[in-house]
C-alpha cells in the first residue's frame, strides 16, 4: 500500500533497556523519507526488518504509528521532536539519551502496533513549521534484545534525524455535532436536498459542504425515517461525513435528533 524510501538501520545489542542506550556519534545526519499517499505527505522509515514507523499530520496534531514487522516483540518506543538541529538530548558521553526524548514508553507484551498522537499545541507547532525528528525502538528479550535507531546506510555516523514539514490539512471535516428538531419539522422537510442541508448546516464553519460523502447516505436516512415498520420516528439519525479518501481523509459524526413536539 505504501511506497517507501527504504532506510537501513543499525542494530545495537543491549543488556538492559532502551534508557541506558545511546548513539555514540556526535554528528546527527539527515535523511528524506517522505512520500505522498492519497494527497498527503507521509514520512515512513524502517526499524531494520523488525518494524516500520510513520509520521503524518492532521488538522491540529501529528500522528505516529509503529508497526512490528519481524519476529521479535516490540518492547519500547522513543521519539524526539525538536525545532533546533542541536536539540537532541545527549548524555555525558555525547550519546543520544532516549530517556530524555519527547516520548519514551514501554509497549505491552504481544502488542504489534502502536499509534500515538501529539497535538500541535504540546509540540509548539504551527502549519508551515519545520521540525527535526529521530526515533528508536527496542525489540526482543535476553540475548536477542536489540535497540534499533533509524539510520540511512549512505550516511557516515550512527544516527540521523529527518526534517518534517507541518502541512495544512486540506480535508479537515470539523467536530462531531448534534442538532435537535421537532418531529413535525422533520415530517415537513420537502426533499432529499433539504434533508442534506439539515446535515450540511451542522458542519463547522469553513468545512466544505458539498465535497464530502455521507455514510449512511441521505437517501438511506430518509428511507429509515419513513420505514413503516419503525415503532417511532423519534430518535437519532446518525451519519458520518467524510472528506478525502484513504489515509488522507477525515470524518465527523453528525446526529440529527428527532424529539417530540412541545405540548
């Protein structure tokens, strides 16, 4: 599904955990691992043959996914974000100190994929910013325990960062919404297009009202409302409005709540 820039990584044998390990090079190198998926930029790199890490931003947060692809268990993930090329934390020996990374968490045994998100607010980011990222992951146990740092095989040294540009997310669908109308109002809506407008007008300001798709469709909602087998026409009529496709899509839940007419 994804087109990759394959990136080799150096394997470090460890005797303890990822917090005790570091990168010995004093020089951090850069690699470009960006590709375009469904119209959005995705940065994806390999942890050798053991895993894949991907980065992409949505409307106001950055999403990171690590997936185990090899035979060794995924134990720990450490990721660091910085706006300063010299902002990667190091220990007294000049090695990268993963325990001081922005994110460093253990992974429950048997978990093969971890997705976490970082808000623009907590990272101090805005659309258009460039940041520098590096990452490490621990796999295996005992003599097979390994810490993999992302590394480009053509670069000298034992560590690298890559540059990430925060892009405007074009398919932002807004926030979930609920709207109440009386039963008599619902029964008097004259057409499919007017039903569509009921839902479209729930969307946040600025969200395109005609570019997305509804699931279930507007027709399906109308048929459901008019189903003679329904005990009542009261209740929630829920649809999901989606902008974009695939990994570059965003969705919002719209609830039209039919309530009894006032006495």
